[in-house]
C-alpha cells in the first residue's frame, strides 16, 4: 500500500502562484510514476502533470509553461509549482502514484485550488 498526503492548496487571484506538495509513504519502492490530476465541477478528472522515476515529465497542454512538476527522492515528495494561475485552473487537485508492477493507482485525498479573477 501507498499513502499520499497532499498540502498547499488554497485561494489565489489570477496571475498568482501556489505550490502543491505530495508526500508518499508505505510501499514507495513500487511506484513508477507520480502525478497530479484535477477535477473541476461538472468535468472529468484530467491529468495535469506527471513525473517518472527517471524524472521524465509530462504536462497537459493547458498548463505547459506555467506549471512545473518536480520530485525530491530523499523526502519521497512530489511538488507542483503553479504560476500564472487562471480561473480555469480552479479545481480539486489530486496526487496520484502508479505502480506498474502491481498495476495499481493510488490517490491522495484532494486539495482545493480556487483562482479568482
């Protein structure tokens, strides 16, 4: 099992910045990829950014150039730096970890990001 604990959500005005953190614990040796997803009211959950154990990153087109995902292996923590935030970024953000070996996705509890215009 893997446990994910998120922090750093909140409210900000458009153009502002926030940083999300996701600390992983448990069977972290099995994790291949970690990422952030978000779900806005009435919309499907969508991938925001991901990072592999080899530090390969992937971003949704809507956040490229504004968001940066990074990892600290010593702290078993993944970060999402969000700059130039827009009202469309308002959503609940979920940390995700994927184990290819186990074929399992793990999810954090979610943290609300609200961007006001």
